[in-house]
C-alpha cells in the first residue's frame, strides 16, 4: 500500500490541534500514513500541544520553526521531510475537513497527479465582499497561468510526491503549486470539498496578502513564459517604450513646426526623452537577465528542458 503523508502548516492554532489530530488519525487509520505538523513560529502554546500529541503517536511528526516564516515556507519544509508516495496538504484551522481526504485520494487513483479541493459553498453569504473578489482572483490566475481551477486558495490538495518534491516555493506561492506541477507535466483536477468556518481564533489573511499574491502571480507568469528567454520580455517592453517615446517626440515636433507650441511650452519633449531612456534601460536589463539565466543553467549543468523518456540511448 502506498504511504500517505499529510502536511499541516500552522501558526497559533493550539486550540484546533487536538481535534484535528484526532480526526486525521481516525480518517487515516485504513492507510499507511504519517502526519507532519509544521509549527511556523507559534506563540500561543502550539509547540507544547504538538509535542504532547507526538509523544502519544509515533506517526505524528513535528517541525518547529525558530520564528514565523509564512505558510509557504512551512509547506515547503513539510513536503521536503515527507516520506509518503502521496502528499496531502491541509490547513490546521478546521476549515478544511479531514474527512474529505479519502475523496481526494480516490480521485488520485484515476490517474491524476494533483487533486485540488474546491470549497464551492465558501463565502455564500458574503457575495460582494468575499465571494466576488475570490472568483475574480481565481479567474485571473487561471487565465494567466493556463491552469483552470475554481479555488486556488484551498490548501486541501493531494499530490503524487514525484510532482511536488522538486518544487521550491517562496513568497506566497503555495497556492500556485498546481501550476508548478502542471509545468512538470502533471495532470490536474479538482473535487468539491466541505467548508466549515473556523472554530477558534481569527483568520491570518488580510488585504495586504492579496497584493502579495498578485505580485507572485506576475512572477510565475514571467517564469513560465520568459524564464529561458528574458530578453524577449524586457526587450519587448523596451521597444514599446522606444516607440511611444518617438511618437511623443513626433507630436512635439509637429506642434513646433506648425507654430502651435514651442518645445518649452509643453512637457512632451521631456516625456519623449523619459520613455526613450526607459527603453534603453529595459533592453539593457534584458541583456543582463539573459546572461544571468545562462549562468544559472550552465553553472549547475542544467538545461531549459526536461526529457520524459529515452529509447536505445
């Protein structure tokens, strides 16, 4: 039987941990399993609670961070320490239901590499303030990444270990793990899962997190499309800046020659020079990025491609 590893990142969830651990062990008793709790620098007594439940069950393992590094770092640590053939991620706040895990595992057996949870009923009574922004964000991520999921924010997901082990995550990028797995050739689907508002404490997510996610989205789109050819991204932006700069200069020159406005009477010449300078800088940044990319691959003897299989070689 394949081994299942459940990774639980948490921060200040001391009240939720005992119930979650009890429900997880009950759900997983039919499997060969391990549970890895990653304590992301909690200050509410979570460390002591985790140590206690780990002493009672050797299949429960605990990682304590020295300080708070964020959910993405906690997930990364849990995944790298996992020994399972299948890795399941779940939040510690009891919003995700452990009882949904077998549903994800069953779907995984149909040949998928990633099964993502979809909290279909979430924010049902908060359509304007939470549901609509969430739908817009998920649509935007799907549109830009080419991976179509309804709920990127749901931590409850099941992965085959070989598609997630090589993923290195930074910033707020844990919600984009399915995108990385897709890049590695993974087959992705999603299933509706239950949603229960948290029992204890308050949400750690605020408005600033939204901006961080959007910035990380820009980064992954760049990595997907331009990682191996950054000159096309920076150079393209630089050329457009050049074009805009010369158009603005042409307008200023027209005003000058027709006697409507002198150069000193309009900001157009300054604007033109500014865009031309930006264009030069963007192209030079593209050249530097291209050199860095080549150094990255060649210094590690890596290649900008991955071979699926070989025959007679």
